C-alpha cells in the first residue's frame, strides 16, 4: 500500500479515540481510515505503535484477543480490558455486542 505512514498515522489517531470500556476491530479501523481491506496492515501498525496508545482495545472481528506476544505475554490484553470494564463471553472473547466502539464514519473518513 502506498502511503503506509499516512495510513498508520490515521490508524493511530483513531485508536487514540477508542474510549476505555470499549473495543474496536482491526477491520473497523481499516475501514474508518479509508482502506477497508487493510485489516492486516492495521495489525502491523498496532505492532509498531508508539508507547501509550491504547492498542489493547483493538481485537479481531469475532472478539478474539491479539496474539500474546504483542503485549508482552499471555493474559496482558485481557487484564487491561477487564480493568476498563470490557465485557467478555464465556469462551474468552470480547463481547462486541456490548462494547463495540461506534465512531462517526463521516467524521473519521476525513483522515
């Protein structure tokens, strides 16, 4: 993808806006950043994200958590989300039906 650094910057701006207690998906961020088929590139952006960005609030579309090595070990992402009150299903996935972040698409597409 040309303009990857601009895409990463847009993804980081979006990620910074996800409030505590809510979660977004990789695909959702890709769509809002203007590249709906770039969810894997969002994952790459998360792996290279600046310190302090709430990357733990980004999950797979089915609510599965990111690979454990992204956050320094197993259970860290879950711990951080639980601390913020994010609900989980019995199988360990985030309950996106109760906490999916709903950003205004029109506003976000301007990035």
